[in-house]
């Protein structure tokens, strides 16, 4: 488990680095675009497109980070009323549903990227391959699946360990 934790820590650092770069790029692009539109009176569609794609990568990776550290918005009114084994079973089912959803989104993302690679579609202004843009889905949901699988295994091990202690 120590190696797994080290790998997850490394993944977290890489995610944060990508998110920081995407955020800075997004802010710079929007700032440049606004300044040009209001003062220079020149349109810069490439800046808006680049900012949009940066925001997409940032939001999808942020989803994984939020799921990992538990800061995602959740309705917990019913779960908070549960205690003991019942709550743990509900948490396991919740985790399993998240795993299945992540797997289906990863699968759909891989199919979408494959289709884009076949057709060779590019972005309207920057002419970046759309397969690169859609790879944000594969990256984010691949990481979600990986990290949440580790979390799921830890939950099962802790569940069995606590049962053995009782």
C-alpha cells in the first residue's frame, strides 16, 4: 500500500501542475482577449478557444481532485442518519456506482478519441486535433477510475478489518 500511496501522491502533483498551467493560461488568454477587444479593437478568437480548452482540462482534473479529497458537493441528509455497518455498506455501494460511472465515461471517451483520430477533425481556430481536446475526458476519467479503485479497495479492506476486530 505504501507504493500505491506514493504513486497517488505523484499523480496528485502532476494533476496540480497541469491545473496550475491550465489556470494561468486561461486567465492570460481571457485577459488578453478582453484588453484587445476593449482597447485595441481587435478580435482574438484563438485566445478564447485556448482559454476554453484550458478551462475544460482544469475542470475535469478538478473533478478528480474533489472526488479524492471529498470536497465535491453531495447531498448527505440520508447517509448522515445511518450508522455502523449500514453506513459502510451504503458507502461501498456509492463507491461502486462511482466506479461504474467512471468506467463508462472512460470507455465513451476512448471511443470518442478513436473516432476523432479516424476523422482527423481539428479545432476551428487553432487547428489542434480534436482528439487531443477529447483526451481530457480519457485523462480525467482514467485518473478518477484509478484513484477511486484504490479508495474502494481500501474501503473493503477497512470494512473487513473492522468486522474482524468486532
